[in-house]
């Protein structure tokens, strides 16, 4: 009888983890992410955050303004870095989701993280804009090149699915 | 199963664990060799091997046969895993918590892996010196000088053109040479790797 070695024990462990770790064959294929392409991404997420914060601080944001900020077609796109490396952590900030709802972040259709939308009003005018902050890691195995980040959540206006997409460049 | 190519195994991996088993059986020795060229103790090599195959499972969607062979993809994955282990990127730490390869080593395994580590001392010295290079230069040189890939296979693994790879390679070798000379270490004139060449 052959003695069991490290390779055998690791094989058993990997096989036991198969169902947990391998994406099922029925999930969305890479590159088939739904949602409209967003051509208006700002280069720096801080610009997005600062713009809304500045407006709110200046008193321009009222209860009515909350509606303006969260109108579906006028939503600020989520902010995140444009260029990332495999294994790198990055932060995505966005708005327009139902308070307390789950935000799902996918890379090429494969989930890489989630976040929960704020439930407390913010700023001097105590607006609820459906902000979220998602910290995600670009998977180590991601190949260099163009990839699509998709963020989905229930829209703050009517609870229907809100889908935002962003193209990123993964560098080697 | 024996008749299937490595690429076919990866393409089928999501349909059943038997394809993972066959891919693992074919390549686990190669991955242990990759680990021995990057880490100087059996525990880290064992963790590396476990992490690489965890990544094979979780990153299977990133394999595109049009961009290169399964083995080239595996080498690219291994390079990223090693770099992440060095940086202690959170995802790899998660993988280690989920599956710590070192916990699976017994005394005999330990001695066996140490032998491979000793045999790969020269490659590991080069790998260590490469850590001073930029990420892009290091990745390319690592695949060629440490793992023995051809420049064209390394270029395909990294998703860059052959011309870009050659330019980057000249630059990287120059910088590595300067680094190794400054530390009094000999610069390898040929591939350091004597082990199996990737397909």
C-alpha cells in the first residue's frame, strides 16, 4: 500500500473545497455583464465625493435636492481607480441605492465583493443619498488587460435593479 | 481523461472535480518546483502550492486558451500568488486560513521539500534579487529566469507583445545585473532553471 504524502493530503483538501470555490458552470459568463456602459466616469473618485460634499456643505442640498441627486439618470457614477494590479485592494464609492440594501460588485461577471448601503442621513442637510463603500480585491489570477466592474443594488427611487459598469485596466 | 489536453481540463474544470484532480496530478510537482524557487522553507512552499491550486479553482474564469497555454497561465498565476504572499495581500491570507498547506506536511514531506529547496538555491537567489525591480520587470524576468519560460511564452502569459517583452527584458536584465553586482552575487548567464520546461 502506497504511503500518503503531502500531495495526496492536499488533493483531498482541494477536492473537499471544490464546491465552495469553483464558480458553478451556470453562472454568468465573463464579458456578458448587463447594464448600460457609462461614458461619464470621473477619473478620481475623490472628485465625485468632494463635489457632492461641497454642494451639501454650501447648503445647496435640500430635501428636494436629495431627489435631484438620486434621479436615476443624474446619479454620480461610482468612483474607483482606473488601473489596478492583481491582488490589489481598492475602494469603490457610489450612491443611489436603497438604504440598508446590499450592493454586489462583480469583475467580469464574477462576484468579488459586497457592501451595505448607509442608513443614516449625512451632511448638514441630513440627506440620505444611498451611499455605499465597497472594499474589494482584484483576484490574484486576473489577467492583464481590460476588464469590466459591475455594481448592482436596488435603486433608491423605486427598488428596481440599478446597474453601473466601469471598465478598468489590470496591469501586470 | 488521459487523452485530454491541459487546456481542455481547465475548460471543463467547472463541470466536475475530476478535471481538477487530473490537472492537479499532472502539475503539482511543477508547482512545488515553482515554490522551491521562491521560498526558502518547506512551510511556505506548502502554503504556496495550496494557494496556487486554490487560485486555479477561484480564478478559472480568467483562463483564456487564446492567450496562451494552460501551463503558461499556471506560471502566471504562481507568480502572482508568490508576489501576493510576499505582500500578504488579504485575499491570499484568506486562502491560507481556508487551506494552510503547511498543516499537511509530515516529517518525510518536510525533508523531501527541503531537498528541492536546496536544489533551487541559485534560482531563489535570483528571485530574491528581482524583488528590487519594478512589478512589471520582475514578473517578466521571473517567468524567464526563474521558471524557464521562453520570452514569447512569458509575453503571452503577461498579455504583452513579443516586442514589448524583449524591450522590457533587456531593461530588466540590466537592472538585475546591476543589483546583483552591487551585492557581490554572480549574475546568471543562462536560465537558472534546470527543471522541467513548460509546454
